[in-house]
C-alpha cells in the first residue's frame, strides 16, 4: 500500500468482516491484506459496523480507547488482540458538521471503542494501526435512511477518508447449525446480490427482504447487510454506483464473504 496519504477521492468499501477466528483462517487474512495493498493510503478511516446500533447516530472514541470484545465463549487469546490506531478528532468534527447540516442528530460516546466488526478486518488490512480511525453507529436499520447518511458523508471521500461498511453478505447463524456445507439460501442470496449490484439496481437492493430469494433466511435480522447501504449512499453521491469490484468472494462456514469496492 502507498504510504503517502491520498490527495484524491478514496474508494468506498463494504466488507464481510468475519468473526474473531478470521485471523486463523488460511485464506481470508491474505485476501484482505492483498485488497488493502492495492488501495491508496487513507488519511483516516470511517467505520460503520453491524455491531453498533445506537440512536441518535453516535460517534465513538476520538482518542485511543479500549477495543470492544463484543463476543462470548471464544479462547482467551481473542480477547488479547490489540489495535491501537490513533483517534480521529478532526474526522469526528467533519462528520458532525456534515450530518448536522441537514438536521441529523448526532451524539458523542467518547468511551466507546472499536468493536470486532471494525478492528478484526482492520488488523488484517492495516496492521500497522497508524491510520486514524473513527467508528460511528447505525441509528436505524432502514436501508433508505442509511443510504441517505452515506450520501451525506460522501464528501469525506474527497478528503482522503476511507468509508467502510462492515457486515456479512449473508448472516444466519441459527440456520447454519442445521445445515451441512453451504446452504442454498446463502448461495441464492449471494448470486442475487451479485447481479443486483452489477446492474446498480438500487431499488431492488433497498427492498432486498422482499425482492431477493431467501432474503429473510439470509438475513433474519438485517444488521449485517445494513452497512452496505451507507457504502452505497457514499458511492452514489460521488458517481461511483456502477458495478463495484468484488474484492473477496466465496463462503466461510456457509456464509457469503462477498466484499465490494466502489470507485
């Protein structure tokens, strides 16, 4: 990866972030590292994770804060992972200004650190932890509202900010317990999503629960697909809504790990 911060527009990303054992997967860490190696160096990173829902929209720590180990029952070494990236107070000020201009309420939760939807992929993509990072919450799971938030935040891309929506392209852990291999609902939704994205069919994506095959099985609760809409909004506002590059595909424990780059 270039070590000089970009002076041009940064891409907007949606990634399937994996669980803490992502670090032990024989393939996935290398895929994320190769992806980041081809990116311009961000001045800062704005993370929207499936694992932080808070209304009104909240800004997390703008100085270094402890990680949020928001998972249970894993081996002890997963709770010892560190990611001491710098805080991003300047980015936080820009986010507040952009969101408050159209009347979006914003709150600060200064002791809220990065959850695993943020730091797990960042450890693989930017292991030096030397790029300022800010995480914001999703104040809603409504795709239309999330896309509008993405549109509002799109100018940050021109300032060298990498906007990242972090979720999972399919996510139904309960159904996986009764499935062998990759279940049909996961492959069907993945194929539908790939085609809808290639066609830039925003209307279908916004109504994915009704328009997609097995949508409610692939996402019985929609928080892992929801960050995609922030990314889509940021891409649309900058004219990058054409077919995105698929940077990671395939399946992990039956779930689609499709990840996307716009611009």
